[in-house]
């Protein structure tokens, strides 16, 4: 199993590290445009192999996509990160060109690859990949929902003062500060709905904190977060590589599901060896349906900026 990660910055390096530590891939290739940067990150990570107990080979490349040939899965993290005060949508101009170029080079050397898009604005970049590459919809996946759900579960565990491992919860909709739809009606602690434990007001605060999870970290760090995004990507990659058929909310191309068409947005999917193997349609409350429709309108508005 060979995995390529394009972009050796904080997010890309974090992806490579978590994938390697889980030890399910034979090789991870890091690619970056900065001379020697990916090679240096790869060497640094390889020097942790005996300490962290993994056998995955990590190699680096400066813009040489021949080294990515025959990759099974490729992760696109390249592009400029957010700065404090920036929205994900403000990145569209520069990142669209980068994603288009990178995706084309990956496909040239790995025609059967499954793509995972991380670059922001993520739903629009995933849509761009669909329109530019013409790949089957199951082979292009946007990462955002898995990360947003992890942040939702963190905030729920914080509100409930319980271990995060007790919590199940999901965020669908667009990967943006206003487009996320935390499914509070379905969130549980050990199969008991969280509404049994906390007030509606506290649950609403959890939802709002989840939506601005990325912006909160950007303000604190001065740039985009990387540990949780890297962990989210590694979970998606592992489910595909190991045919685990786990359910994650991911940005996927919709053709009538949830009453939506011709856009990529976060909904629950089953991930296995073929990428997205099934789109799961949930029974949402009327309020959640309305929020998802509003989120879709916002995503389509951002998509229009590609034209």
C-alpha cells in the first residue's frame, strides 16, 4: 500500500507521521515544491521509526511526481493556510490553481489512485477535482467532516466532563465556520442521547464552538491547526487501505442524495478499498434539513467563484 501526501508543511507532515505510526502502509511519499523540504521532513520522520516502532518507508521529493507512481491513495494538503481573521473561502484563488495542478500530476502517474482533498476551501476544492479530473465519484473524497466531527466530540466531552471515548457524534454540511451542521439530535454518550445530560443552551454552545473550531485554533496558533487534521486524514486513509468500511462524514459529490445536486458537501459515507462505497442518508430533523440546505447554498456560492 503506497500513499502520497502532497504538501510537506505542518498538516502534510502530520498526515505522514500518523499514517506511518499506524503501520498499515508500506510506503509514504511526501512531495513539496520547496527544495529539500519534503526530503528533510521524510528523513526526520524516518529517524523516529525505531522509537515509534513502525516499518513504513517514508521518502521525500521536491516536485518529482515520478516518485509517486502507482500510489493507491493520495492526499492533497498543498496550498496556503489560513491566517487569523481569514475565512477558508478567501483562499480559493490561489489554492484552486495549486489543487488543479497537483491533482493532474498525481493522476498522470497513478491513474487508479483514490484522492483525499484537504486544501481549503475544502468542499469547493473537492468539487474542482471532480470537474477537472473526471474520475468516478467514489475516488474523490473531501476530508473536512471527519475533522469537524472530532472537534464536535471534543467539545461534547468537555461539556459532559467525560472521556472523549464515551462520545459519538457527527457533523455534516460544509466545512466552513457557518456551514457546519453538528447533529446534536443524534449525539450520544455510551448510546444515551447527550440531551439527557446537558441543557439545550449548553448544547447550542457546543455547536457554536464546534463551528468556529478551526478559526479558534488559527487565532491561537497564528496559522491553521495540524495535529487533528493529520489524525483525521490518517483515519480515512486507514479505512480505505485496510478495507475497514468505517463510516465518516466526508465531502462527496451528490446526485440527489439529501435533495442536493451538483456539489460536494459533507455527508456520512462508508469508506473501503474502493473509496466511497456508500452514501448514508440519515433521518434528519426539520431544523437539520434546513441547515443543510442553507449550507449547500453557501457552498454553491463559493463554487461559483471557480468560473
